[in-house]
C-alpha cells in the first residue's frame, strides 16, 4: 500500500460542539428524548402520588385524633361509636410487631437455607422443579392462604401448642390455657409461610451473582463446600438477604385477609403467644371498615397512617443497607 496515500488521507470528521453536547445529555434522538421524559415523569408522578397519600392520611387522621378522648398511642380500647369516642393503637402496634417478628424468625433461616440449597447443593434436575414450586407459592392470593390457615393449619396446631405448653410453658410466653389456637403464634406461622417464597427468590438471585472467582479462590485454598458458602457466598449476599428480608417484612406488616381469617381478635395484650386474642393494623381495618361510621373510618385511617409510616421506615432501612454495600453487588463484580 502506498504510504503517501495514507499520509494524504483526510483526518476523520470530528463531531461538532452541538453534537457533543447532545451526546453528553444522552438524548440525541427523538425516541431517546421521549423515553427520558416519560421515565422522569413517571418518577415525579410516583412521588406526587406518595405525597398525596400521605397528605390524605394525615388530614383524616387529624380529624379523628383531635376528638379522641383516650391516648391514641397507649389506649387499650377501640370504641369509635362512644360519646365521646375512645380508641388507641397500643394493641394493634404490639400485635403487628410481634406477629411480624415471629414470621421473620421462622421464615428467614428457612428461606436462606433453601436458596443456598438451590444454588450450591441441589442437583441440576431438581433445581427447576423446586424453583417453580416456590414461584408458584409466591403467586398464591392472600385469601387462599387465609382459608388454608383456618381450615387446615388451625386444627393441626393443637399438638404443637400442647408440646410448647408442657416444655416451655414455664416461660409464660408459651403457656396455653387450652383455647382455640387462633393466636399470634398461628398468625406468625401463617405469615412465615406467605413470605417464605419472596425471601427465597430474592436470596437465590443474590447468591447466583456471587463471582465465580471468589468461590474458585476459596476452593483453591482447600476450603470445603460449606466453608466456601460461609466465607464467600454469605458475606457477598448479606446485604441482598437483608433486603429480601425487609421485603418479606413489608408484606407481613401489611397482610390483611389471611390474618383476619385466622386470628380471634380482642383489644388486650397477652403475654403468651399461644392464647387467642390480639390484633394487627391491617386486620383491624379490614374487619371494621365496612360497618364503621364516618368518624370510625377516620380513626381506622389514623391507624393506617401509623402502618404507612412503619412501612416507609422498613423500606428506607432496606434502601440504606443496599446503598451502604452497593460496591459488593453482583452488577459491579
């Protein structure tokens, strides 16, 4: 090839300053600009909707709490039809938190164990069917879980309650007076079954993103399979597991129909998890909203505002955990 032709070749065309600016903005075509506008508008619309919900709940809650003769946070009563009305969320807050804690204590270890089994131990021919069943359980409606809990789970809890009373009844937390097993422990078990597929699916995807180099390095150093999981897989997926747990906790906090179907509610705080009674925010709203007066609905909305704040705090905690450990995510590996 003639070197003079190469030397005489014109220099490549450089983009103009305007084109460089458009490229820097990332929207050089009409379709890109439309997509950018729609994406930005959707994000702004979501914030507006959340703000509108917060304003609506706050306004209606203020109308109810301003006429409440009891302490809204500490009263063990819900009589919105009295004159003057007396109601509070002490029992509802206690029941919501306790049932969610029971569900998390049961569901999280089992979900993590299933996720580890599917990603690192299960034979290939078993992974697909088991994962399919877990995905199917995640799609089951809440009312179906509630009916199953009322017709199947509750009648079969008597033996477990008796065993806990015999061996752990001295603690007071697991004492049982022989009543119907429609208690916080039953609710917690049912919620654990409901949130188990969610935590399992998210944890499984997190464990699948562990860099292969990390596992191979541990194996090269002589680690066993469990040591690989303990030293490479679990540290990498810790933030993802916590976020998955927060996601499951969000569903447990707001579960309505399943809890209303299984629980025998009252407005007392019971020291035992086995005796019937108690209540949750969502269950109380579902059971009383249809027959409540206008003021009673405002009171229920006030309790819903508290649940709304708790849910936002849970989601915010999950986002903070993800942001703190984002450098260890599989996308950046």
